[in-house]
C-alpha cells in the first residue's frame, strides 16, 4: 500500500510539472533541476530499495517528424544509445529515468514535393534526451516466488522530459510509448519499445512555422522526435533466493 501511495505521488508530481512547463522561462535552470531530480531519484532508490532497482542500457534508432518530414516513420534514422534506471514499485507499476544520445536530421531534397525541392531546407543535429516516465504493465510482470506473474507482458509509458539538440532549439517534451518486456532469466530483463517525444518547439529543424500557421497551436504545429529500440536491464539485487533443497524461493 505504501508503494502504491508513493507511485500516486510520483504521478501527481509529473502532472504538476507538465502544467507548469509553459510557465518556465529559464529552460537551462529547468534542465539542471530535471537532471538533479533524476540523479537524486536514482541514488535514493538505489540506496534504500536495492531489491527493486534496475540499471540498464538502450540501443536503437531515432528519427524526426516535422516541417521537412510530415508522415514517414523511420525517415533518415540515426543510431540512439543511452542508459536507463528503473524502480519497480510492484509487478505492474514502475518508474524509469533515462538519458539517450542520438541525432535528428532531414533534407527537403529527399521528398518529391516541388515546394520542398524549391525551398531546399535541411538540418542535422546531435541530441541529448532526458526523461522520467511511469510504466504500466497490462499483466503482472515476472517476479520470483510470486504467482500469476508473466515473463512476457505488454506495457505503456508516459512522463516528462527535455530534449537538447546541439544546433537547434531545446524543448520540454511529453514522452509516451508502448512496448513489450521479457524476462531473460534471473535478474535480466529485455524490453522492446517504440516511443514518441511531443516537443513544445517548431524549430528543431530550423523551420519555425514556415506556412504561417497559428503559432499558439502547440498540438499541431510542433516537431516530434521518436525512438525505437531495445533495452537490457539488470536487477541490482535479487528479490528472493532460491532454496535448492526444496526447489522453491524463500526470502
């Protein structure tokens, strides 16, 4: 019950942060606070909740959708790598912090649209993506000694984040996605995930509202970043130890 209350408090904190996103004037200060918050979360949970903590790495691809690429998923993808930390409240709910490194790029000449060919816009930038996301498993995920848990489960994820390109405008993000988790045996878990970052800028591609649309329309006139990849994580300490004499798990 206490863990569920902590999870609810975490969700409320994320929602409160989302409401204040547009009111934050100093993005650099917010980014520093987000990094500090993620590190504080990781250190505290690792110290006091070791049996529920996981560390892992991410590998996959990232791509952009915006004023150059309107509709094509996986267009001009770049390699994405990074690290993750996951805290498991119970077999259904988790909280994950991640830092990913990749690139976003696009060129008008890749498309047949004559307007784009005449415009000739292009961009290529490295990005750092920070996020803190809640995960919900549709079925109880595998845990030793617990009945009715599954080794393969689908899940969804959402939270708050920040994307920092090297040559274009940084932005707060709302990360969201879905995937599958699979227990590889012992303390190892693999997850395949497709996620999207809703940004609050239309300038990731250096094209800020090129068609003179309503700049206040944040849901329809902004750029997106997407990630598709696989994560491997390792539980720092086991939940239980197996009693080989009796073939069962004991605490």
